[in-house]
C-alpha cells in the first residue's frame, strides 16, 4: 500500500507536500474545481519546484474546463518541471460541474478527451474538431524544453458508476475512486476488469487510488471528539452533498448514511438562504475546506466510521489491509485542517507500522 495526499488546489499547498515527501508519502493529488480552489496547474508547478521524488497528479481534470490540447500541454509542462513523476487524472466532474449547476460530462465526451490527450502526450498528430471544422494538430516544439513528452505521463480516471469504471478499464492506466468498503471495491474492480477484457488488455491490474481522509485517535478519544469532527467533517459531509446532487459518488452508500441524509434534508437544507433554483451555489460552499455553521451536528459516528479512516493506528492499518486485499494500491488522504499534524500522525502511527 502506498500513501498519498489529496489537496484542494492552493498556492501554498507545497508546504504540506514537502513535509509529506519527507514522511513516506509517495504522491499528491490536486483537485481541479475552478469555482472553489486555485488553478490546479499553478499549484502543481509550485510543488514541483520544491520537491524531488513525490508524484504530482491532477485529482482530477475535467474536460469542460479546458480543451484537450490545453490539458495535455499543461500536464506536459508539469512533467518538464517534475520529469517522470506526473500523472494526468481525469474525470467527468463533481464540484467542478456541480458548482455551476451542471451535470457530469458525458462518457462519450470523456472517451474522446482521453483518446486525444493520450495521443498528444505520445507526440502524435491528432484530428481536432471545432464545430464543423476539422484540423490535424500536434505539439510543434516537443524537444525544446517547453514540455516533456519523453517521460510517459499515465492517465488515470476518476470513476464510481459502472459505465465509468468499465471505460477506465478499457482506456486508462489507473483508477481514482472514492472510499468504499472492501466488498464494494471488489465489485467495482471487477467492472474495471470487464472493460479491460473488452479492450483486449487481458488480466492487466491497474493501480487503484482510493480518496479518503482520516484521523488517528489519541488514547481515550472518541470518534466524535471536537478535534476529530473538525478534521473529518469537511470531507465526510461531501457524502450528504453528493446525495443532494444524486451523484454516482453516493450511489452505493449504506442505509445508515441515507438515513442521516434524510435528517440533513429535513433539518438543514431548509435553513439555506439561496433560492431553490440556485441552491447549488450554497450547497458546495466550504466543500472539502470547512463546515458551514450547523453542519457539524451531522458528523456522527456513522458518518465518521463510514467515510473516513478513523480509529487507532492498529484499526486503521487493519482497515487498509482489507482494502489492499480487495485491490486498492494507494490511499490518498485529504488534508483538511492541521495538515502537518495529520501528515506526521499518519506517518508515525500508520505508515511506519504498515
């Protein structure tokens, strides 16, 4: 099992990335959500200039945010700064789309986008379409120090629903997915394998990155202690936001979490001030960064245990071992608050003892 950070893109994120590199973390995934965070490639560049070995990845880039040639050249520029330690993560969009009141990008668009990015990153010439126009394009200065195509840039896809999982197996080099229990993870990876077989990729096992967060409990500390709620809450509450959006991220949640959402829908959503037709503007405020006033009361034991890696170091390790047996190869821990404390805590109590 490898360990990574996941970060809402911010220019000073490099400070935590440097600490993580020194504490056994092998990668950092930067979120691409233009209405919430900073520009993802600027933040990756800042980290690339200050690190030596940690892998830097988009977690994940969304097709509607940038045309494929721009995404390919952006990640290839990061690869110039951090040769051979760059990953292009792509996805149909959660908050990058939801915060504008838009649905996920269609998988047919995703397919074309991945195919074009892959070809461009191989230095190939591709057909680019703009309305009725069709033009052949390629990167013109591939060896002049502007971009790096020499070291391969893998493409991973964020997927949770069955069709997206199958497409990942068919086209991509790895899977970026949200936290699930081992049985659900095995089911999802079987769908990825189905896509790989369909594409003639045999029994190739892809790297599987699971997005999570967590808190190593101190002796006598409960899972709903104030420190834990502050650490876990901004990440765990996304589950309820996803249920409101009817997102595939929340498709397989257990009944207990759905019951919690019913209470959230009844007791909290009516208190929002934004008109109903623009409620998405308020629903995702603070997303993965902070809790809005009143949301903390929904961070109960069910939510903490079901949507985070929280417990003693030994309990977290046991949970990770089960996930590793199910096929997870890397866990990406979302940094919410007290980033350095969280990094050092997991390094000491989990990574060092794994």
